[in-house]
């Protein structure tokens, strides 16, 4: 049990009360940071708070429990080393998001999606459109801040209340944030639990598909009870996309091949690399004028297009469409846009490593595990802890990391697959973060849409149903296998067989 903290690894085992001090320090400092910086807290202040909390944990461990510094250092190093593959995947996701946008893949999907879905069923259409865009981009924040804002204006013109529209937007956006292989939270939840990415995504469908189906039915019923108006703004957006990008069905080959690779269980790194390279080739074929614009006036011809392509992989791209909302949608950050997330993960893993090596995490777990005597108790304790961390830390990334680190050893010791833990974390943490007004997600979405989380919360059906669905599936035991305790490596191998 070295990863959970063996008494031989440190001096005196800290008490559960003493072990809560670093968590209280983290919660307090995060609350202050978020109050001061708002959604910009992820750009540096949250990372500093994590490092400061790591210092508090280390100081208590060394002074009160006589834990050697070398033990703390080894724990941090082990934690950071364990998520190295995830960091590389995040960089590939950054390159993929940039190349898919510049190549016209994402604009093409949005263009056809807007034309196919009837505007008469606005709420369900809004949820579906946001779900598609979020799956493609892997970002709920980008989806809400761009197409979500546009849909909000359309819904207001049709007479829908802001609460209903925001609920549909957020429900769809966080569906994609949860299941997209491009989503950093999806990668984070799978990596922190040691679960293969696509195994994690496939296993989530057991709870996610029923949850989103119920949500869509509820939005459909609400839509049928309301008369639909004209979707002039949506038509304007599709025309602007067609004016700027070369929209072509051939571009759909890129997501089609990506989907095929995912279905064949190709490793995530290879899949993302191939998808990014394909998008780059299509960008040279279909969008040479956009690549030239990204490169700037100083670069022309083939050299300029190659420069624009490289920038789309690693840097910021800004494409003018004549609409501020669309400009934000098609703007990407490439690999560089992932740096704040990478920094945050490294700092959070440092905090988790210190908590593990000092024995504080094991001390807290020994208290929590008393309530985990059944399958429902195991999943329920994970859900409650994930919600608690979402409320206490005010950030979904840290909540995912803390919950994963706390429960990974417990699931393995009790014979449950790590994919059950990773799915429960997503059901309890990722989708509930925008429902909490002081969470960075809740603050951001409330500010972007101009609707408080307290107002739209009752209408975010998917977000509310997801944690309840994971408890229901746990009670039924569907697709949940319990074996004798085994290693994380064996668990990862078994997860691939599903």
C-alpha cells in the first residue's frame, strides 16, 4: 500500500483532523483567489494556491509527524511521473483543436448541424447542437461562450425564458465535455485513475446515454409546449461560416476516420496524432487562404501556408468572420492554449503527492472507508466526495484530481475496476461544476450567459440526472464487475476488453 501511504514511509501517522488542515488551507485560499480573480483564477493564482497548500502539508508532516523531506519529494515525483502520458495527450489535443478549426472541419460540422436540426424544436436542438460542438471541440467553455451565446439570443427572440435556454445550452455543452476524447477533464479523469482513455469513454456511455436521452425528452416536451419562431441569427451564422471557410462534405472524412480509429480501440496518442495530421493536410487543400492570413503579410506562397499550418498547431489563431461570437468560436490556442491546464495539473499532482506521502490522504480514507460496505456505498461515497470537493475547492480540475487520488486505492483493494471510479468522477464532478455559483465553471457560465447558476440550475437536466444515474446503475450492478484485489496494471488490461 505504498501509494496510499504505508506507516513505514513516514514517521507518525497523522490524525484525520490534522490531515484536514491542508484541505482547509486549500479551500480557504481558493475561495479568496476566486473572489479576487474570478474565472481568471486558473491562469496562475490557483496554481500558486496549490503550491502553497503543498507547503502547508509538507510543513505539518515534517514538524508534527517527523516525515522526512525525501519521502515527500519521492511522493510528489511519483505522482507527477504517473500523469506524464496525459500531459502529452493534452498537447496533442491542443494541436488537434487548432487544426480541426483552421482546416474547416469544425465549421463544416456546425454548418450542417444547424441546417439539419429543425428550429421548431428549439430547446432540444440547442442541447443537441451544443453537445455536437462540445464533443468536437472538447470544451464546454468555448461552446457556451460562442454558439451558446448565439442560441441564447435566438431563444430570447422566440420567447423562451433565459433559464430554460441556459439549461439546454449547459446540458449539451457538458455532455460533450464529459465524453469527448478532446476534453481535458475526460483525459484527466482517465489518467488520474489509471484507466485507458477510450475504455473510460465507452464505459461512461452506460450512464451518459440514458441521462442525455431523458434530458432531450424533457426539452422536447417543453419545446412542443412553446411556439417556435424564426432562426434568422442562426441562418446568418451559417452564411458567415460559408463565406469564410470552404465548407465541403469531404472535410467530414476527418471526424469519420477519427471515429473509426476510436471504434477500433487505437491508442489515444496515435488516434489524436493521425487526426491532427489529417486535418493539417485538409487545411492545405481546402483553406489555403486562411493559412495565409494566419501567417501574415510577411509570408506568402507555400512558405506562408506552411507557417500558418504550424501556427494552427501550436499558437493562437484569430479568423475574422464579421461576427464577434463566431470570431471567438473559430479562435484557437493550439498547444500553447493547454499550458495553463498543464501547469495546474502539475501543481495539483504535487499537492496530491504530498498528501499521499505524508499519510494524510490515507488517514482521511480510513475514515471515509467505514461507509463503503456495499457497491452502492462505494459509488455513493465517491459521488458525495466529488461533490464536496467541487463545493470546497471551487474548481473541477482539482476536484477530479483529489477524488481520483483518494479513491483509486480503495477501488482496487475492494476489487472494482478503475473505470468505475473514472466514470463516477465524471458523473459527480465534471457535470456538476457549472451548477455551483462559486465554482470557476459556474461563475464563467453565469457571466457569459448573463444568467446566475441559481437561476438556470433547475433546468440543467443532464447535469442533475448524471450523478443520480450513476447511483441507479450502481444499485442495479449493470456492467459492474467485482473481482479479487488486483494491481492497477491488471485493471487497465481488463478495462480494454470491454
